C-alpha cells in the first residue's frame, strides 16, 4: 500500500480561461517521476507504475470561441514489474494531447432516427464550427478553469500497456519472459480496466453534476 498524500498541482496546470491572453500562452513544466506516479495513484492507489525520469510537459492553450484549444506533449520512461515474472520492465511513454475544451458538461444525446438528418438539430454555424473542430478530441471544463493534470493522467493511462510483460512489444527492450503466470489473465484484465475506468469516472466527477 502506497502512502497517500494530497498531490501538489503545479500552478501552471490550472488555467483560468478568463485570464488567458488573446493569443494564448505556451509553457513547459517539469514534473518529477514521483509526481507522475502520484498522479496515477489518484485514480488507482494500488498501481505499480513508476517513472524513473522527470518529464518536461509542454502546454499550449489559446482561446477559441467559447472554449479553448489545449495542446500538450511530453515523454518519459515508465517502469512496471512484469506481470508474469516480476522483472522490472521499462516502457517509453510519449503522449500528445490536442483537445478543444468548452465550458459546460457532456450531453448525453438521446437521438431518435429523425435526428440523424443533420439540419434538424444543427444550424449552419454549428455545422461549420463542428467541422472545424472535428479533428480534435472534445472535452469540457467548469467554473472557467481548465485543469491540465487530469488530462495528462488520462493520457498516461491510455498510453501505458494493459499487460506490462517482458515480451510486450511496447517495452524499451522486449525480452523473452520465462515467468509463471502469477495472475489469471481475467483478473489482470479486470484490474487494468478498473484503473482506467476510475480515471474516466474522475473526469466525469469534475463536470457539473446538475443538468
Ligand atoms: Zn517477465
């Protein structure tokens, strides 16, 4: 069981959209491996990932319409004991975030068949901006604040392999694994899914709950 501490969030990672300059801004923030590990622990306290290196996280944020465009990129090296033989395996992790975030909350659209004729629920302007933004992932923020850390956590969970074994092709130096299977693959799968879902649930929690 790992020690649980309140994670200190770098000030830069909390972006107040009302203070965003017209042309946005751009910075690099160095976070330690310990910090990245603690960030993952917020959605899965029992995870066994660790990060041996500091990571420089590049963030660009600029206003776009009602919302903001957020781009971020970083790379680091993650380590996890092989789930079969427990040998520590290293995995390069590179991520890139390219999102359009808007104020509000995710709408659960319940569409009837008629709604699929696009004109029935979208105006021309909306169609135009939807097409412009279609290439970016969408997200939401509330209270005028964009938080970068949860987005990084989501991205890390997406990049880290579900089955960190010696022979995983994503490993820095994939090698043959001669270990016994320590957990049934079913249990393993459930564990990793839970960790990822916890991350998503956490994102949802940050959205306004009243609809
Ligand atoms: Zn192994």
